[in-house]
């Protein structure tokens, strides 16, 4: 294969990542990294193992090779459908950009952007019940410095319903610890929001800053690891898993749940809903761009379902024959045979 770099593909990728995504679309760094990794995998697959990707041409990025790449992700890399869909989202985005600047590629672009996302299995969202949250917090040894940090971290996550990415990037200057106490969270898509804090959470944060010798108005990370650097999302996951396993020794219900840091965010939403907070307020609290995202928590509020069931009369024991409406039995037989 000729190793001479292809100028059109290289220029298009450069414009896509340096101008279109960050400047025109104002995409976050997380999105840029995700698209970068997806397109890198795609180009390496098309070029072939051990081959030079710089010699690839746009004409080689066909819909057939794109479909083969998606199959490769699932069959050989063992990616699930949701990961496959994430990888796919980067490819049509790049080709839409390409089609606006290279009209000669429009037929190829149309074929690739028509590749559908694969339907994914929807699992029930796991969350902590209130007594389970208490059990996890009570399992933390607060006599140690790490224990005090961990207690503050998990308390803040439950208080705010924040994403892990919002908590690990939290800085002291984002905290307002004088009444009325609140925290400024920097959410997805550069969307900031302010969440109120319980006085108990504010007290824990003041003590953590004092112990860490951090001035409240300084742009310094609030949560740090043993090396004094920013706590990572993997660190937060490890911390929560450690205390969930410890609490599960006394609370059996924790043993049968797939819990992770985002479960605390779900728990906050469910407890707000159960406390009578309306969905619109919860959406603003969590930083949801659409109310449809918040609606999923209605399915988790089991107590509200029980209350609704209690208000509904049970089915009568006797009633009309449910099959009486069937008039065209040949048509019904055909439908049942499908």
C-alpha cells in the first residue's frame, strides 16, 4: 500500500476535530475523546492490521466496511450493543461534516448516515433505598482521614445527585458554605447549575477543606487521592464498592444489586420524587436537558405504584367473555400464527 498521506482525508479529520466539533458544535472534551477513539478504531480496522492508516482514502470508507467494523466490535471485541452504538455515532457525524464540504461524496455519505442504531436491552435502573444509603455511610470509619473524605464524598453525591465527573472536578471556589449553602456543578455540555446543600453536608465540606488546608475561595480540587492529585472516576467507583461490600454483611439487599456511583444519582432522583418534588424541579436539580430523561424515575418509585394500586378496585370475578369481540376468526388465527 502506498504510504503517501491522503490530503483530503487528513484535512477533513483535522477540520472535524479542531474546528467543527469544538468551535462550531461546542462539544465537550469527553465527546471529542470518544469520537477520536471511535474513528481511530474504525480507520485501523479499514486499513488492516499492521498497515499504514495515512494512506487510506475517503473512497475506502464504504458502508460495507463500516458494517463489517460494527460486526467486528461485537464479535471479536465483545462490545455490547450500547458500546457499538456509541462507536457508530462518531462515524455518521464525521460523514455529515464531510458531505457539507465535499459534495462529490454525498452518495457515500447518505448510505453511511442511514446505518441504524441497534436496539439495546433496557435494564431496570438500580438505586439505593434510603436505609441502604444509611447502611453504606454507617460502614465508613470516620476516625481516619480517608474515612472522613469518603463519608463527605458519598454524602455530597447523594445530597446533590451529581454525576461523578462533576464531583471529581469540583473545586473549593465552587462551594458556597455560608448561608444559604450551595454548590456550583459544571455539568455535561458546559451547562452549570447550582444545588442547595444540607447544613450537615456543608459542615462536612468545611471540615474537609480545613483538614486539607484548602482555602474556600481557591480553585483547588476538593477530593484528592493519596498522591494529592485529583480523585478519578475509578477511584470513586472503588470507594463506593468497598463500602457497599462492607455494608452488605449486615444488609442482605445490597448483595443482589448492581450498584455503582451513578446509582447514587438515581437514588437522589427517586427520593426527591417520593418526597413530592415535581419532575420539572428534579430535571433542573439533576441537570437534565429533557424532561423525558427524568420520566424514567417514575418507574422506580415502587411506593407510589403501591399507593396507586390501593386506589384502584380489583378486577371483578365475573364479566364479559374477553373473546366475544372476535368476529373474523380466520384473521385472528392468521395473526396468532405469526
